[in-house]
C-alpha cells in the first residue's frame, strides 16, 4: 500500500502565550508565565488513497493540530510529511503549490472560518480562479455548480455568511474546500456544531462526495458514533500521542488500549437506559504538564509502576492493529 | 441499572403549565416558549430535548426568572412545591435561586466571576442563603469540588477561573449549583462541550445527587442518547412547544410523534454502518410570527389539511402498558402507531 499522505515522527510544540484572562489574573498576583505545549508528540500516520480515517480523542489532545500539520497549515517542529511518497520539504515551488491544492481542510468552526465580509461566490470561487483552475469569466457558473453539488440553492452566491443557518454554512465550507479539486480533505469537527437532523444531511453529503470524487478523508471528531458510521480506520489520540490505530469494526468490537475501552464504554447509546455512569477517577491532566511514562496512567485501572516511568511504544498487537500499552508488552509491573 | 430512589414522589416539586414567553422583535413576535407544560418529582430526572432554537434554554430562563427585555413571560404558571413563583419580585427570586432552584449554564462563565477566586465565589454563594461561618462553608466547598472530581480542592479553591480548563470550569459551576442541595436543578447542556469520559463522570455525580438528596433534575440537551442513559422522563420540544412527552422507554421505543421519530432515525447508530442516514427534510421554521397549526407540518410525511389546526398535547391511545398511557402524550393529528416506530 502506498500512502497518499503520510507523516512520520511528527511533533508540534507551541509556546502558550498568556490570554486576556491570565493577564487579568496576573494583576491579581496569579504569577502566570508562558509555557510550552507538546500538542503533537512524535506521531506517525499513513493514509491510503480513498481511505477514511477517523481521528478521535479528548478536547485538547491535539487533533486539530495534527490535522493542520497534515494539510501543511502548521510547520512540523520535527518529523517529515510525505505527499504521494515524496518529502514535502524536497519539492520545487511549483510542485509544492500543486500538492497544497491537493490537500484541503474544513475547519472546526464554520462561523469563524468564513470571512463575514465576503460574498459566497468569492468565498468559494476566489481560490480556483487565483490558481487557474477556472477562468475568471466562468467563476459564477463554477460556484453555482458547486453550490448545487453540496445541496444549496445556486441563487445563494450573492449572499454573505451571516445569512445562512449553521448547516448551510457547513456546506459552504465544504464547497470551498471542494473548489480546488482536492484529493485529500481534513474534516475537523465538521458536524459538531450541527443538530442531529442537519448533521445527518451533512454526513450524507460527505459520503456522496467521497464516492463521486474518490476523496480521501481524515475525519476528526469527538463523536464516536459518527466516526463509526463513516471511517474505515480509527486513530485514538491521548495528550498528543497516538495510543491506538485499528480498523473500525475491530476497534469497536474489541478495543485494546485502556483509554479506548474507557472511551467506548462512555459513549451515549439510545439502547442503554438509565445506566449507572462510572464516577470520577483521577483527574484530567493538563496538556501543559502531562504525566510521565504513559500519559494515561493516573486514570488507568491497570496501571503499574512501569506505567509511571516508561512510555509504552506503539506496537503491532494484531494484523493491522497498533496500540501503545505495557499490557501488550510484558505487563505493567 | 441504577437503583431508583425510595423518596416520596407523590406531588411534583416543580409543576409548569401553559408557560409562554414572548420576545417583541422589530417585525413581529417571537414565541420561543409557546404553552409549555411539564412536571418533575423529587429525585427524578427529566430530559428536555430538541434542536437548536427550539426554546429549551428560554424555558429554563423563564422558570428561573431570568428573561430580560425585550422578552417577557406572558402566561402560564410555575409552581415550586405548590407555590406560585411566576411574577415574584426580584428579591424573592434571588432568595430562591441557588437555594431552592439552580441553573447550570452551557457556558460556565455565566456562573463564574473571572476576577474572583473560587473560594470567594463559593463561600459567598453559601452565605447569601445561610448563616454559616467561613470555615464551615469552606468545608462544604471542598466536599462539593471533590464530588465533581476536582482533586486537591484546597489548592483549587485559591485559583481563579482562568487557571482551569473549560471542562474544569464547568465542573466548578456544577459544584456551585449543588452546594446548597437545591430542590430543582436545571442543567442547560453543561456537558455538550466536554468529552464523553468526563461527561460520563459528571452524569454519575448528578445521578447520585438526585438519588441521595432528592433533587429533581431537568437536563437540557439536543442529544437523545444522553437522555436515554440518564433520564426517567423526557419532553421533546419543537418550535417552542412540547410535541411529545412520557417515560424514556415510551418515547424512545413507542415513539408517537413523527418529529421524534425523525430525530431518532438520524442518529448514526440507528442506521446501517456506511449507509446514507435517514434525514428529516427541510429546516426548522422561524419562530417569528409562526403561523398556527402543527409547526412540523412542512417537514412531515403524514401532514394533512387537519394539521393546519393546532394539535393538542393528548394521551397516546392504544398504548401497550395501559397504566402508563396517560403519562405518554403527543401533540399530533396523526400520531404514529406503536410498534411500527422503526
Ligand atoms: N496556536 C496555538 N498556540 C498555542 N497553543 C496551541 C495552539 N494550537 C493548539 N494549542 C494547544 O495545543 C493543544 C492541542 O490543541 P488542539 O486544538 O490540537 O486540540 P484538539 O484535540 O483539536 O481539541 P478540541 O477537541 O478541543 O478541538 C492544546 O493544549 C492547545 O491549547
Ligand atoms: N432577544 C431575542 N429576540 C428575539 N428572539 C430571540 C431572542 N433570544 C432568543 N430568541 C429566539 O428564541 C428561540 C429559542 O432560543 P433558545 O435559546 O431557547 O433555543 P435552544 O433550544 O436553547 O437552542 P440551542 O440548542 O441552540 O441552545 C430562538 O429561535 C431564538 O431565535
Ligand atoms: S500503559 Fe499502563 S497506564 Fe497506560 S494504558 Fe496501558 S496499562 Fe494503562
Ligand atoms: Mg480541535
Ligand atoms: Mg440553548
């Protein structure tokens, strides 16, 4: 299998600047300083052409950061990024441009990511004209066609983003990504802000477009039900690291990593009535100061002494399945 | 799976009937709460479910007396332990809030003051309603923080809200709501922004609170799956009205309203994996000058001319468990037959 997109040993570190609330806090003597976040820590992932990979994990675990690294919106602090087997750092300017158009991202917040002062026909049509995908005089037809593709009225082109509902805005974001004819799309929580009935429409659209244009997706979501429905393979992240990768059926049937198991047991389910939820154990650690060894050890019911000091490697636990837990590798003692 | 409370459930602690809240807009009237009725008993959990804009938060704010101009509660009654609280003056309302009835907001910063330390805020919350010393109050604060899973409460009490992550802030807001063990808590999607593992943990604490202190809980959400796991009763809201209500099993398994069924069918787990999801056609109507009749009729496959008239919320007929049938109600001219709800 040769990957369409691959990242190897990739990390991203941020210096966390003080926000307004922290500055106010400092006035009251909180004494806060800038800190370094290891948002993504030596992650490797290869995505095959036509594949849909679901990326799941708690808020702040680095999903969006990894998605942005995959499309090239974030530089890598370390590691390499390959597109169709070639190191992006080694490409000519021309080749880089082509590769950049080939990978697109649909952003987490459809409100913030659409310029409120631009009309829909510019939001969608500007990039393809600039990049010579369509001649300027065909822009309106091109935009009208894309609007129809995503199930919107082609008469909407002259409107501004605020004149649309959440679900319609999500579709505009999708049309904008499609406009440059990408092969690979990172969908970052693309349906998170939508009601179930609208979410169903947008998920159906993703499935239709995948078939029609042979798209490859990295589908970021905290909703395990959505990921299960769409993805061929699921990647679970915890505090900047991948802890498990497996085909969708396998991971839902038989999760390996204790974190994956905890996650799946908490998924709300229409068929589980008046269930006894599991009370709080441990504390959710801060990404600024992650626990040593296995990041999950303070919350893990299987943790032993080894887990606090030694980072478990992501190793093969079955055909096509990887997990990072000492239980797979000689135990936690 | 969890045991039901052995507390008396004879009279509901909160009884809302015919509640109406209007907003005067430039070009007409918006009715986000349009004749809402329900009741909750001690120790019970009621889910209030509906899509964005259906009026869930406005229902909560109306009960709490938190509607500001241009909005106004224009009709209905809110009985708290048998006493009418609608229209109470500001001071009496403040005495009730926090103490007898508390709300947890979607955004925890609606509860928390950014420039005050957590201990100051929590102690004030107690002392506003009870005559207790600072030390005794602090003990209760620590206990409440521990209950929502905040480790090292002593250190945390000395922090400011910005020193917490979003999830931790929400847990502090929940701790403040449970400090005084109110009779009723209205929780407005407090876990929507949290991860499922943390959500599960908070739900466990809320269940325990209801069981042990007899608090009645109204859990507002757009997620039917959360309601399924948490609630005893459920009210489904659409365009400012309750369109269906009943026990969780009745509403989810013997669904009577076409809208409820549409919502259920759009949940991915109710569809074969990888297949197109069944979606509800169209969009939710604007609440501005909404025409009379069933507000769902434009999207409904069963709509007839009758649906131009307002349907009443009435008991579902031909229910399998007859004793419970009066409690399962639907507002629809053509309710679905039980047994064909998939
Ligand atoms: N531009 C940035 N500058 C500083 N820190 C950042 C930046 N972007 C992300 N981070 C930090 O990196 C970590 C990972 O963030 P990221 O947004 O990737 O998480 P996520 O998994 O997408 O979370 P969510 O589910 O909430 O969207 C967080 O601790 C975040 O605060
Ligand atoms: N100031 C206002 N003027 C006019 N209409 C308003 C005003 N505030 C709210 N509304 C309307 O009230 C309706 C109900 O809003 P509400 O916030 O209760 O919905 P909700 O069910 O809580 O939705 P969500 O799930 O998005 O929180 C909305 O349709 C909104 O447009
Ligand atoms: S390595 Fe240890 S702490 Fe980490 S998940 Fe496995 S058993 Fe738990
Ligand atoms: Mg994100
Ligand atoms: Mg709301």
